[in-house]
C-alpha cells in the first residue's frame, strides 16, 4: 500500500513538472506575484477591519481597505522599478504585458481586499462580542447624522459660585476631572445649556457659571445651590432674631431697625439691624452677631440661613441700607445739559459709567460724559437737589 501511495505522489510530481515546463517562466513569475498581491490585500483589509471594529464598533468603509491594499502594491511596484527597471520576469516596463499585469494586479487586489474586509469585520464582531446593526437606509442616515460624540472634561478644581450656597464637598469631588460626552457639532450656547441641565438634573446644582474656551474646553466652572425658603440668606457676621410684630408694627422689609434698651440709669442703644422677613405674628431681624445678647437680653429664639462664605455684595447692601445716601441711574441723551461735562464737576459721586456696552468703574474726575452714557451716581438728598439745580442752570445757559 505504501508503494502504491508513493507511486501516486511521484506521478503527480511528474505531471506538475511537465505542466510547469509548458508554462513560460514569465507567466509563472506573474502568477506568483498576483497570488501574493491577493493575499496581501485580503490580510491588510481584514486586519484593518478588525482593528476598526474594535475601536469604533462600526464596520470599516470598503474604500479604506482597498486604498491600503493598493498602497502596498504601489510601493512594491516602485521598489521593483527602482531596483531593476522591470516589474515582472525581466520584461521592460514599456511592454504591453507589463500594463496588463498591473491592471490585473490592482483589480485582483481590489477584489481580495473587499472579501478580506468582510471576513475581518465578521471576525472582529465575533472576537469582541459586537452585535452588527441590521439597519435600514433611514436608520443608517439617522446614525450618520448623529456622528461621533465629543468628550468634555470638567476642571480639576470646581469653584464655589458667588451669592450662592456651596454644594456638598463629596459631590464636588466626584465631578472634578470627570469626562462627559455630548453630540458633535453643538454650538457654544447649546453646550453650556446641556452642561447646566445635566448638573441640575443629575446632581441638583441649580446655580452654574461656565467659561468655555474657543475649542469648547471648560476653563472655569463655578457651582452653587440656592436654598428655598421665605427669607434670603443673612449677610456675614449677622444673626437672625425673632421679635413680635407689635414691637415694630410699621416696619416693612428691608427697613433698618434700631434697638434701644432701658437700663437703670437711662436708655442705651443696643444695636442696629435690618428687617429680613415677616409673618402674621412675628418678624426676623438681622442683627450683628456681637450685639445679639445686648439687644435681646437673652439668647435668640429663631435663626435663618447664613452663608458659609462671606459675600462683598451683602456688605455693600448693608452699608447702603444704613446710610442716608442712595444710588440712581442717569442716561445722557442728545441735548442733555450733562453732555460734555467732567465727572468731577457733578455734585454727586459717579460710581460707574456704561458706555457702548463697556463698564468704566469709578471714573476719573477728568472723564467726560458723552451722549448715550448710562451713569450710576451716589449721593444724599441735598446732593441730588444740587444736581437738579446744576442741570437747570446748564440748560438755561444753553438756551441763552
């Protein structure tokens, strides 16, 4: 049996040698090269399809695999021509046979790459446990319109927003440095809106300030919480004290309240506060913390919320309430008597000038008022009376 098997192998080898002798050497070399090109195209497209499916969970476009395979064939042809001046079997590159060879080589590589892409995509789905989407043309159009999402990374340090209560420290730590995903192509305003909505919906953060850079990166993020309730937060270094309504029946929010106590030797000033809130039978006064005991004679009976972080705005408002001065806004219109006047000539203090959308805080005395300016001024009753007289005098001069 072994002798018969060896005889069959010998017959096959003999037939192969006879067949090869009938095929010219150039044809054999071309066939080997074409087979190599087909294998190269199939392997290249298949490996690329597997890697693409792993990274994107989507199928590799047909043209990508073919282009990569053609690139390899082109490099081989260039190297052959540079090394020996021929492409296959010593034939000149100007012969028709060389042209036919190149056409067949690129065509065969294209077909092998298309088949290798399909096989590689199927292997990638099987290896990485990815389900291929069976979708209609309409579904595919919707998915293509959505495109790949973009990542937005929150800052490593999230700030506390001014005029708001700070959020829980553990929530802030979880948010710092986290990466969120959003659809590609959102405008700056749409991206800010989505970030605010997600912070409020998922984390209960209802006060947010976001600063985005030109490439949609978050430069600064400040968050806070606005507590619900019938009263606003008390200014720093103050305490809320509850008193009966009949003690100050004519007061309304936010009137300043003075407290006087009767001592053995007369009446003594005990402190000044602000009416913070009122109900049907009692009201809450905001008093300095160091004057509570002197003002009440015992411990306070009620408290309201107090900000954990000092706020300059509350300090300014408190100072204005206790002062006899007030702030008013004036608009400089065409023909206004203040048009062209220096700030330093006004009988009131000019705090801010708003000019063409630009804010000029605490302008110099030599700053000239212009038509279209909005100015915020501070003064007492007599100062505003002098300002009105100044305007009447200027108007009469212009009329004369």
